[in-house]
C-alpha cells in the first residue's frame, strides 16, 4: 500500500513552542480575547468557536467546560497521549523484573529491530534517545478518498521505516528525538514478554484498576467512536470515523475525565512502586536532536515516563503529554504536585494554526 504522512502528534507537540498570543487570522472575537494580559480558561472558551477551532472541551482541576458543538463528556481520539499509557505499562513490567530497563531491545524483539540498532536499550525507547529512523509515510489526504479508513500494521511501518533509513544513526542515548517508532517497538515488546495483546495488558494494568470506563484501544479495523463525540473534518471531509491503527503509539479513545484520572494516579505513584516511579519524571542526559523542535529551548523535554516537561511563564515546570489524530488536538498537563491540572481537546478546522490556543489554555490553567 502506498502511504503518505498524515498530520501527526509531532505537529501538536510543537504547540508548546508557539506564542501565547492567539492568531490574528482568527475570528474577531478570538482576537479580542488575546488582548487580555492574563486570560482565564473561561475567557478563551468564551471566544470559541471561531475560524480556527470548531469546538473545545477542557477539564480544569476536574471541572469540565466546553465551547462549540461538543459536550464535556465527549469521547476523543487521544493520539500520542497514548504514549504515556504505553510507557507506564512497560515501567510496570520493569518493576516486575520481566523487562530489563537497560537491556538491548533486540533481546525481546530481534525480528523487529535490525542488527544496526543492537545498542538500543529499552531505556532509549522510553525516553526517545534510541536514534531510530524517521517513520515511513502513513495514510493521509493525498492518498485520496477513504484515506482515513486505511491502516498499516506496526511491523510493516517499522519495516518500511528501516528500509527507507539513510545515513548513520546517532549513538543510542546521545540525543533525544521524539519518534513514534519507539512506542510501536515498546508495544511489541510488551506483547512478546507477556504473551498477550498490548490492548489486553493495557486493559488489565491501567484501564480496569483505575476504572477508566470510557477508555479503550480499538482494533485497527474498528472505525467507530462512542457517542457523544464531536463531528470532525479534514479538508471538508468528515473523518470522525477513522482507523485507530497507531495502536500503542496513538490509537486510544478516551474522555477528559478518564485522562484526568490517569494523570492523577500516575503523578501520585498509584501505578508504579517508588523505585520505578522516579523514572516517570527522569530526564535523559543527552543533546536535544536537531529535529526535536517539540522542546522549547536547547534542553531535552521528554522523560523516561513519556511525559513532556514544559516551563510556564512564571518559571514553574509542569508535566504532561500532547496528542492528535485528524480532527482532534488533545493533551493533559499538571503541576507535579497536582495543585493544578488541565485536560484539553480541540477540534481544529484546518483553516489556521490552533497551537497558540493550546499554549494559552495551558498557561491560563496552570499558572498561579
């Protein structure tokens, strides 16, 4: 199957490098919102929807609010927010001594990683210092009608990505480059070690214990999303039904309330023993890769737990994860002590850049 790259979470993660001022191209009401020196979350929502954002839902410190034709309990396609769940499952298996943090990843999946990547450890996959190649193109609008229903298996995507790789990869651990292939390999390692599907382990280890009744990891051929949900469009085409093939990298469906519950449990150490919990916020000692534009400034920003570190205007560091699928831009962030929490989901129209809105919401919700 010929595939082209779709809009990915790599773009969404760049939200945290965008300016806090709302775009001038937005509707006049949104432009007026930007004139406030310190807008609240509600100030931002009061000026939506507009030309850039068709709908928005947020959960601020556990309280939901919306703008446009979306409800606070709406389901959403979580995208790369899934990565935080994937890393947590792997860290649980590390705590159980079923996976060795510093073991070569090829020990577990020799059929997946070429010998050239023999030095890549599980730790490198977790904190995006593996040096794996760029992902091969994935289904997108350029593939023509029905592109949103197409899928690619993790094994095929990895195979195509390695086949297309050029140049010499960086030494594992030397630089951080956010890469979805890391999460696909981690998901396959979970399946190899446990003998169960990744979806089964996710359900058993996180979804059921936390009673995340509105969270799931559908099969690639399950195009549906439960109601209520936003109706989302890409280039005028309804893509609400689409393949969740990104799997352990970005295939989950959830709600703001469930994501808030997961974030709270993760930060409080309810999912991991103390010896492993410290890895959730551990940052690698590595250079920021030349293409790792998701991190603002010269320092790396992704932890072993798969979380993104972000500095608020007042200098405080917060932690979370962004994620997107066609029609949804989502994320969760919180102060490390959970003094303030935010889960957001925007439905971009595609007419402009919604990334400044995301940064404005994070700053408004988490800054004292």
